[in-house]
C-alpha cells in the first residue's frame, strides 16, 4: 500500500511538473533571477564565449551562453529567457540549455563558505589541488583537466559529494559523540537510548553540513536515505532489505521528481543495490572481510558494466579504484582536520603523482542490450543464489575483456 501511495504521488507531481513545463515553453520570453553555479570558456571559430550553469529562483537548473568576458561567478543575474520547444520535458526536469539575454547582474555578498574556499586554496600552490579539495569539502565544480584525470583513475565517486562521503562523516560524528556520551549515560541516565540521542545530534550536524554546501542534489538524496535509515533502525525494522531500498527510491522520487532524469541518482541506486546483494550472500563472513575485501572489490566488479554503459573512458589505472576507495575512508576526515589547522598541503606531492599517472585511455561502451540483460539477471539474483553467481561471472568476464584482452 505504501508503494502504491508513493507511485500515485510521483505521478501527480510529474503531472503538475508537465503543466509547468508546457506553460514555460509556450512563452515567447520569460524573466527570472538566477545564481551562477559554474562557468567555463569555450570557442567557436575565432570567437570565445562563456557557458554558464545557473539555478533560478523558481528552482530551474539550466545552461546559457554569454559572449561577455566578465567573471560571472558569485553573481546574481536578472535574465530574459527565450524558451523553445527544443527543450524536452526530461530536460526541463533536469538541466537544459536555453538562450538568454542578461539584463542586470549583482555581486553576491561573500559568505563563510567563500572564506573557507579561499583558506583551503591558500594552502596549495597547484590549481588542480584547489579544485580537488574544494570539491570534496564544499561540492564545488571540478576543474575540467582534473575531472578528466579523475575519470581515468575511475574514482569520480570519491570526488563528487555523495552518500559515500556522508557515510564517512556519519561514522565519524556518531562514533566520536558515542564515545563522549557513553560514560555519562551509564552514570546518570542509563534509561536513555544512545541511538536516538547521539543519532539525533549526528543527523542535525549532517543536515547543517548539507545546508552549508548549498544542498547539492547528490548530497540531499544521500541525507534523505541516511535519515530514513536511522528512523527505520529506531523503529526496529529490517534495514538491509530490497523492500526498504525500493521504498526509499519511491520516496525520493516523490520528494524530488527531477531525480527521475538524474544519472547520478540511478548510479547511486545501482551502487546501493549491489551492496545489498553482496551483503545478502556474504553475511556469514567476518565483518572485517566484508568491509575490507568483499564490498570494495565486489562493488567495483559489479558496477563495471553499469558504469561503462554510460562512461566509455577506460584506463588500466581504473583497477586501482577499490584500493583508492579504501584509502579515501581515513584520508577524507584526516584531510579536513589538516586543513583546519593549516597543514592541508601535506598530501600534495602524493596527490599530484597520483593525478599525473594515467596519460592514455580508450573508449569502450557496453551496448544497451547487454546492460538490460545484466540488470535483469541482477534483479533476479535477489531471489536466486545461482543468478548471483551468474552476475559475478558476467561482471568478471567483462572486466577481463575490458582490461586484459584489449590491451
């Protein structure tokens, strides 16, 4: 019943969104105010122009272009948009391109986040490292050159703020608070429930962090999953179940219909799905084996066909991804602590060597039909251990073909 109700909510929200979309594209022009999220330069012939990514006050995310060479970052623009029927409904839900005319621009007052971005940048001499640290701390866009290097290493999931980072922060905040809370609980209020008290403070802390970094969609959906997961644990319900995962997916789509067209959302869903699948068939193993071996290697292996059905870039250095994912767990909070005390540069040499390792790549894209077969077998593996072994076999054969036979 809950799932049917959520499906009804999703359909109703999509209906209202479609009505707004039709109204938007039917207008010859449309005035709005928007904040510049990101900008980069491109050229066409002898002319150079800027591509701007903006978020309007109505919540629309869109790209537009400007031939003016002004720095638009940290500015609020008043624009005249010229909608077109070329804008699809799915584009409207996500991010679309629209022609515009900038009528006015106003600088935004510096914020605490701007100050911290500058303090982080001051601790590094290489622009690549400014971009890297500000991305993993504050969800700022990556420098294009660094984005390509990160892709060659197969660690894009480590740089884009997501559930992986929120999980690390949850473990850190909850663990430290629990150590401080336990002695007082045992002496003064043994009747209190630590999961509720400490978890509530941890959830508020993480919520403030999501607010501070300006609600990036990937972090919002991850926070929602953590919040619902914590609530489910408090209610004593089973957390690691596919019914729970399906309910969370529908709940997120009901809250944020734009996630329906978000590639990042569906990749994160796939990642969580394969974690659940691995845990279902390896739960008898020791915890340290699952944490340090099964999950890192298993997720890398099982996600390969999914990732390479969208991103064709392939490099042998992507085989380092499981190890780098493990190393990132202690690195992330340690890097935060080092930057807090002005020693953020300590890992610079190692990071530059790492980023400069991959130089060559090739493209290898998994056909759509193969992805459909793979995903279908994966879903069937929920109920069949034989299909689970088949999924592992298919993923292993694909990895061999991807990194060994075609070298």
